[in-house]
C-alpha cells in the first residue's frame, strides 16, 4: 500500500490562489488521510482522502475538531 502524499495543493475558494495543505497526524485508522492548510487570505482549506463516509463527515465538521471512531 502506498503512503499518502504529505502535501497537496488546491485553489483557494475565496481568492483563487494556490494553497498547500499538509497531511495531518493520522490515528491508527487507515480509513482517512486528513489534510489542512491556510491560505494567505486567511481561508482555512481542508481536504481528505480515503473512505467516502469518513471523508464526508470530516469535511462536514465545522471546526476541524473531527475524529473518526469505530462502532
């Protein structure tokens, strides 16, 4: 299994400048690789790769204080 990229670059939704997002520390869970970065205009950009449900719940969390729990 290949390791996820440590950084990704996206266009900011507010000012259209490129923003580099960095791979966050990931728990033992392999369902998701969350990324976060902040544009020079102050816009926080979040992205994630992995399980569709886990990614959707991560991106839907308003403050980034998201955690993935197995039930």
